[in-house]
C-alpha cells in the first residue's frame, strides 16, 4: 500500500486482510506497556480478541464520521467498561496510542497526515464520551437483563 488513503474508513477497510496480525500486534503492544491489563482480557482467545478489537475500531471510526449516530452505543459501551472498573484517562490514552501505532504499522505509507488527523478526531470523540458518561445510577442487582449485570472482570 503506497498511496495515502483518503479517509480513515477506507484505510481500515483496506487493512482487513491484515486484521489478525494487526490485532496480535495491538494486544502485544498494549500488554507489553501495561501487563496488568492482560488479566482483564485473560479469558479471551484470538477469535474473541479479534471480535473485541473489531468492535472497538468500528465504533471509533464511526464516531469520527457521524458522532451522533454512535453516541448511544458508545454510552452503553462506556457504562459496561465502567461497571468492570477498567476505564481511566491514562488507560484510554494508552489504548488509543497502541491502536494508532498498530494501524500505522500495517498501513505503511498509506497512513498520511490527513489520516492521522482523522484518527485523532475519531478517537478523541469516542474517548471524550467514555470519560463524560456518568456511572449508572442503579445498583448492579437492579440491572439484571442488561449488560450491566455481568460479572466484574478478573484482576
Ligand atoms: C474508546 C475506547 C474503547 C472502545 C470504543 C472500546 C470498545 C470495546 C468493545 C466494542 C468491546 C467488546 C464488547 C463485547 O464483548 O461485545 C470491548 C471489550 C473490552 N474492553 Fe474496551 N473499548 C475501549 C477502551 C478500553 C480501555 C481503555 C480498556 C482498558 C484498558 C478496555 C478494556 C476492555 C476489556 C477488558 C474488554 C473485554 C471485556 C470482556 O472480556 O467481556 N477498553 N471494548
């Protein structure tokens, strides 16, 4: 891939063939920088890690394109993460940095300044919503039937 891609979503689509390597690169880097996070994802096999990464990437890319369209989904995700107690501003920053590095690594010269700007805008739109979402008011026991009743993560 030599030409800079015009839009982030086109670039991500072009990289779909390299997704397994990209996902392994991302989690390798993330767990290398913050080994304590490995336990949080400990029960996930490669297929599950791939699915979680793809879900996060998709919603981040869409947050850059049409923030209003994914706001409700992001708020749900943010609540789920908060319930598991995994979100801090530092972790979010690290997560975004590792994602950008891995995408850039596999994009090569297709990652240009314009894509860098689009990535920054998309990730900060998603991250701001994560940080701005208040904790759910109801106690976990009152949330049976929603995602919020899930068991907290190990670690
Ligand atoms: C804007 C940033 C982020 C987005 C959009 C995002 C999105 C997602 C998505 C879509 C999933 C999969 C949910 C499912 O199972 O269907 C997921 C899972 C997960 N995320 Fe995030 N995430 C973000 C940041 C983070 C950060 C900073 C951490 C902690 C360092 C984190 C930790 C986790 C963990 C531990 C899981 C797995 C939960 C499980 O195994 O069920 N995420 N995330």
